[in-house]
C-alpha cells in the first residue's frame, strides 16, 4: 500500500491524484487543501461568467470521489498547521501542488495608496475567496466595505494585457443582468451593479503583438452590452509586428486583426468605454485626497530586441481604481527549499532537490514546480512527469510494506479537524439554498465563518 499526500486541490493536485490511482492499484491519496472547498483556481480564479471553463469542476469532482482518493479541506501545511516534516512522517510521499500564491508588484511610488490593488485581490473578492473577507485577509484589508473596489470610481486603470487583465476589465464593465446568473457573491454583485465606472483603461508597456491575452478573451470585450472598445491606431502602428504580422504566431495575428477592426471603427457609443492602450509604462501612482487619483505613464518604444525602452515622454490617466495584473509568483513553503529568483521549488523531474540532492519522498507539480506558465491543461503532463518519478521511487519509499496506518486518526489526535467530502457537499447545498433565497442560481458563501458552519452540518457525528 502506497499512501501519498497531495497538498493542493486545484487542477494540478487533482491530476496528480488521478494519475496515481490510475497507474498504481495500491495507491491511496489524501488531497489536502488549506481551504474548506476544493478545485483551487477553477473555483476561485476563473471568472464567474466563464461557465464553460468552470465546468471543469465536474471532472475534478470525479477524481476526488474516487474510492482511493480522499479530500481533506481546511488543513494548512506549515507553521500554523501541520508541519511539512510531520506530513512526511505520516505518508510515504508528499506532492506539493500549491500554485503561485502571490502577485508581482510594480515597484513604483504610490503603489500602496488606497484604491491600488492587485488583480488577484479583485478576483478573490468577486469570486468569494474567504480570505478576501475573513480571518486570513491581509493586514490592513480587514473590515473594508463590501463595495471596497468600486466605491466612488469613475475611471479605472488595469495594468497588464494578459487574460487576467481582460477578465477584471470585463467584470468592471459587466451589468447586473449578465452577472446575476453567475455564482458571484451577493455583496460583489450588488456593488458592481451600483458601480459608476464609465472608463476602463487596460494598459500594456509593450505592443499589441506582444500582448498575452488570447483572441477569444479579447473578442469578448467587444460583445459587452452598452460598452464600446476604443483603440488608438497610432499606438498600434508603433509595433513592427502590427504593421507586418507575417512573422507572428496564429494567436498574435488574430489579436492584431481584432484590434485593427476596433481601431478602424467609428467612435463607439454606450455608457462605458474600454480603452486599450499600448507602449505605456507605469512610473508612479498619484494621490488625490489621500487615495489614487491618476497613474503617470512613460511612453515606450520598441528597442529592436523584443523589449521596449523609455522615451522620456509622459502622460497621466485619471483613475480612482488601479488593478495591477503583471503576473503571479510562488512563495516559500515552510520546510522546503525555494529558488527566490524563479519563485519555484528546485526539482528534478518533480523530485524536490535539497542542496542539489534528491529529497526522498518529496515532490512538486504545477506552478510551484514550473512557474506560473501555461493553461489548465498544461498541468496534466506536468503531473504525469511527477507521478512517474514518484512511482519509480516507490520501492524505496515503502520498504517492507512501510507505513500502512491511516494518517487521518493521527491528524485528528493532534487537533486537526479536516472538512471531508461530506462537509464540502454540505457547503454546496448551503450555496444552492442561498441562491434560491435570493432568486438566483448557486451563490457562493463569501467568508470562512459561513463556509465552516455549513461544512459542520455535513460532518459525521464522532461522539462516543
């Protein structure tokens, strides 16, 4: 019998668990997560109006309902929970699939002004991540009002031109009619419905041919009701790839064609405008009455080597809300080595390396292994590589039968009370009941207290 702990229940963790039980008939897998809910960024990162992508939860559910896979939510691994060393004692192997838990900063003056947030924080708010409102909210963010992001905002600036930037731009422009059928928490829906945002500027420091968004996501901006997209043809023309797209990839060429269509269209109508800007690098956030009032940008120009250089010309864009979307980054894990330069755990084919040597029984998969790159499907081959390494090591990990005791009673004896699958199903029922009471579909519970209270209604009675 091979007992494996997988830390993280997002796509990467689920794919590791799936590959393990498919390839090894005697493998038993506990999937641990700090949150009481499974699915990771599929639940808390995919935009609520992207129902097709969110439906991936159905296939992840099938993995977690396998008879040799067990979901243990509400279990934190680290100094505030189960130490990594203790986890290693309880299981033959531990696979860390914890993703990239923080966002990159701009490193410019004014970045910490009120009204300046990361896109991650905004996504967590409208996705009902419990840290956004609950006990684990970042210092200084606790107790903020439900309309924290959009209160008194007329103009917003989104810094970045990837799919997350497109998502948050789209959410700012969506109306209540489009958002009400989603699982968005009621407080966020109410705040966005009452929003007075009229101008949303999505800004990149490089040109349109180098933007990271996909064409499908980009086109969605042009289909938003009562919203027009504005593109400056002069900015597009600064990009050599725009004027001569022959050397671009298929996605880049399609993006250029979409932008070309918007640039050549008459001035759009609508109550809201999305302005796509290029070749502008943020250099400072400017204060107005104690909060963000504008962003100062430097005009950039192609440097002939795929990058850009500053031109010494500046402009300011009014903004009462600034969302930075310039990438994710892994964070150090207690008890594991960490490469600060790449934001990953050093590894060889998924095997954790300590001082260049393989650490027996410790593995990584997903973004903490390879960095924040790829799409959801990229996690499958990544997980398979790690599982192949683990199974090749299995004879050494389970000498003479090795550990066979169920770790769960031992964890409980040490004060750990996980949310098991029945508790998660109780959360699902509570969210369906909340939605019905509001005249909507499923509506997410927005905080730790309500999630844990719902989970308790599904917990088995262990009284003696």
